[in-house]
């Protein structure tokens, strides 16, 4: 699959009923999962003062996901925010920023992200939510990193899509326990089967 020779990966934490969000927030706080997200979406360059200007990751998200993170781009990463609101960059003070770009469809986000990835020597573009962006990006996706959180979320309003049958688990962690939230969770990596 991939997009312009760049790997497209999705990353999400989902409950046993596939919930990824409630009231535009993560339904849990598991610090090990947040560390996992940061580690996955940020590439440590051997020389972070190189010509890439220190970009260590590229993420694509929808407007609501961006707002759920306090409407701020993630540190050391370039954010592409997909929204149909034409004046969104203006509303959020994002014009002429080099770490956040507002685009109006997923194709533009992927095209610009792939171009930026080539220049920054990054081999992966990360799709980080929400529900519609995950769905729309699935056809371009090569790899999916899921955190399975062992809980059911009532009144969930954002769900992770069902995985297409050509994705297979290639790695999985042991079940872990988060003391603070009291929740069990595990990591799994899926890759698209060749052919």
C-alpha cells in the first residue's frame, strides 16, 4: 500500500467495545500508553540538529482530535489537521506555522505529509484519529498500532473501525496493568498481508 513510498501507520487505543473517545476526550489516562504513542510517533534522530529542522514525526488528525489535545501541535512533530471548515487555520491562529497545516481533505494531508516525510527522512506518516480519519485512511494504511484497553465504555461517541481482513497481528505485548486507572491493557501491531 503506502502513500508515495512512505509508510502510513495508524495508532489508537481502543476499549473492548472499540471506543476511542467520549465527549471528545480519551476515556482513560494510561501513562504507559501515552509514552508508547510518543515513542511511536517521534523518531529519535541521531543528530537532531540536522537539516530537517528537528522534525521527528508527522501526524494526521481530524479537527476534533486536534481540539481534544488542546488545539496545540504535538512537540517535535508536524501536525496536519483535516477539516472542512475553510477558515479553521485563521480561527485557531495556525496560518504560516511550520508545525501545523490545516487541509480540507485526507488526500491533501497525505500528499503534503509524504512530501514532507521525504525531505525530513522520515519513513512513516502517522494517522492518529478520529473515527472518520481512521476510516478514510484505512485504504492507504500499511500498519496499525493498537492499544487494547480491557474495559467497556458506555455512551462512547467515537469508535475505531473494524480491521480489514488483510491485516494480521505481527507483534503483541503481554497484558500490563496500569495502577492509576486500574485498567489492564496490551499493545498489538498489525501489518497488511502482501499480495
